[in-house]
């Protein structure tokens, strides 16, 4: 791009026909080039912000999944404390049946 502008300036110095249009075109090209560089910088900034947001959402989802798993472990521990185990239930039923029918 800079080489093209240099060629245009050289043609202006050599008095090519339409050389007066060359400088206007060079100025327009340089202005659009600056606009493009600014747009690229803005896009890069938005991409960086997006990356930070995506990482935050990923970390939040991971933390939520971890807390859900921990909650399940806590709930199963509480049930184990509240609900007697199967052997204990079987023993209670057997003892209950023995005292309910003392004649047998």
C-alpha cells in the first residue's frame, strides 16, 4: 500500500497526466487506511472483552456444576442419617414379627 502511494507521488513529480487526481486518491487511500486500522483496533478490543466474558461464563458454569454435585453428596449423607439402612429395617421387621406372634 505504501509502495503504491510512493509510485503515485513519483508520478506526480514526473507530471503525468491526471497527476492532480493522484494526490486526492492518495489522501483518500491513507484516510481509509487509518479508518481500517481503527476498526481493527476496536474489533480486537471487543474480542478481548468477549474472551473475558466467555471465560467468566465458563467458570460460573463449572462452579455451578461443582456446587450441584456437592449438594447431592450432602443430600445423600442426610438421607443416610435419617433413613435406617436395609439390614436395620429387616431386623426391626423380624423382631416385630416375633413379638407380634409369641405363640409361634
